[in-house]
């Protein structure tokens, strides 16, 4: 579902809230129209809008009131209010009001992927449909039903493409991977879920009141199987997923700046937003992955650049750590254990590996166990190494030529990425700041000897 661009169907957000509110609005409007006394005295769209708003709020609370659901509910309520007042329903002002409500109640949500992706998608949709070419393309005209349906299908596909482009920088920044065929998959999946799956579920729940929902649930299962088959087919196509190295905050800021400029301005001036977007794209394509990736506990180590596959220190009990290393490295092929690499030497307790970077030879020593080791032998091995990595605490006598990333160092700084060509480290602690949830100490990274030593050796 993720690789096919269909995970939004699993999140209770815009599609689901809109369907619930629209369904409640339609049912209330049709039922109330049967009461002639009320029809002659009350504006039924206002009453139906109130019923839809109540259904939307109740559904949001029932499902846990997560940020995407709240955003969708607030946006839908604003649409209902605009319709009741005779104002334009979909506008960027509506998006801004919904964002204000969410940030007022949950300010920490701003840095979450859910908030950023949710609002980026809505901004892209509204900006696209407010553009003059899109308005002209969708303007009513004298044509047949086939031509009208075809134009709407084309607009649906274009909307999916725009959403994919808008979300791609956010997805790459947070998850280091993006799907490319989501727009095509959504052309089939969204109508399937909206007009088949969800109505069938509602009907099955209603029939369950009298114990007759089983046949409809069978149809629901078939529609879900069809959606999953679509997801598997889309994700399995060549080039469906692209992995990229970690994007810097500056590059991400350029993408956001360019995207907002394209969305908020009108006319030819909006094309200025392409400048930061193109610059960020160039920086992203030229980004190099780190040479070493080390988890915060020191157990998982990934080495990039030795062939086309990632070298890992050990196989974890789950795929989570391995997948994280692969995504940060931007590599898709299955990783290889370091002990199986021909240039590595491994014992029960340590693995040593020599790699070349920018005409410089680096000797790396990695711990594999917590067994007691004779200190003199350990000190001699550390002295022959440029970098020592271990999940355990290492004594002071272990003095590598550049960096000692042992338990003491990792507890203070968290996981880290190492760029050998630049003799540079990037730690998780550097991005945490003075937040109260980051309880580790915050000293500067301590190297066993000056970085100048590594540079002089080059």
C-alpha cells in the first residue's frame, strides 16, 4: 500500500470523513424532503448541513481524533459553512483556517509527517483547481456524458500526479523512499473505495442489526481483495519505488518554499517557485549517502559504497533496523553480512574491515559481543584502527586514530552517520536541541584524537 501510494486509504482522513459527511447530508436532505410542512418553512440544505456536521464530528471523536481526521473534519465543516453562506466552498483560506485550528490545539503536530503530508495534499488540490487552466478545463459546456466523464477522469489523474509531486519531498525527507505510480493506482482505488467498499460496509453494518449482513460482508471482502491486488500489482512494477539518501533540512526548506510559492501565487509569477524547487532537486540528486550508519545502541552498523549492496554487521531479529539502514543509505538490494564480505576479517567478538575513500584508507573495528576481552589485545587492535564501533563500554586504553563510538559515546549522542571523505559525523543528538525528552548529555562529539590527525593522514 505504501509503495503503491495508497496508504492514505488506510488513514481515517479526508476520503473517509468526506464520505461520512456527504452521506449524512444526502440522506438527511432526501428524508426531510418527504416532510412537506418542514420543506415549505425551512431551508433544508441548512438542516442537512447541520446533520452532516454532527455526523462528521461524531465520526472524528469515535475514531480517536487524530490530526489527519481533525484536519479533514475542520475542512469539511468549513465547506458546509461556506455552502450555507453561499460562499466558495474550496479555497486556500479554508485550508489556512483548518491549519490554524490544528496548530492551536496540537502545535507539536507541525513537525509530524502526517500534518505535513495531509496539508500539502489539500493545498495542492485546491491550488490546482483554482488555477485558470483547470477552471477552464472543468467549466460546464454543451457535451455528452462520455466527454464530461472523460474530462473528469483526466482531471482526477492530473490531481493524483500533482499530489504525488507535492508529497514526494516530504516522503523522501521523512522516509527516504517514494512511489511513482500512485497517481495511476488512485484513479482506480479511490472510486473503488468511495463508491463500492464504503457503501457496502455501511449496508453490511445495517443488515447486521437483523443478522443478515454475511452476504454483503463477503462482497466487502472481495472489494478489499481487489484493492490489495491493485496495490501489489502497482508496487511490483519496475521503478515503482525510489530510495534516496537522507535529505538535508536546507534542501527540504527549498522544496517547501518553492511549493508554497507555486500554490499561493497566481498568474505567471507563480512560476518563480520553480527556481527553488529545481535547485533543491539538483542538490537532492547530487546528495551522497553516508559511508557508515550506526544505530543508537551500536548493534546495527551499515557500510555503504562497497559494491552495490549494503554491508551490515549482524542480522536483526526483525527487519525494522535493516530496512532503516537501507532507506538511509538509499539502497534497494538485500544487504550482505560483513562476515561474508571477502575483505573483512571476523572473530567471535570483533570484525575488522579496510575501505578506501577519496584516496584515504580507513581501518574500522566493530564489536560483535559483550564477552570479556584481554585489555592489552583490545588496546592494540584499537591503536591499529581509525574507527572503533561497539555496543559495549570500551576502556580508556582503547584509543583509535579518529573515533571511538562505544556505549558511552552513543548514549550521549544517539545514532550517527559518518562521511569519511569529509571526516565528518552527523549525530541524532545534534537535531534534538534542548527538548526535555532528549535526556542524554550534550557534549561535543569526543574523538580519541583530533580530526586533524585523519586529515593529515590523507
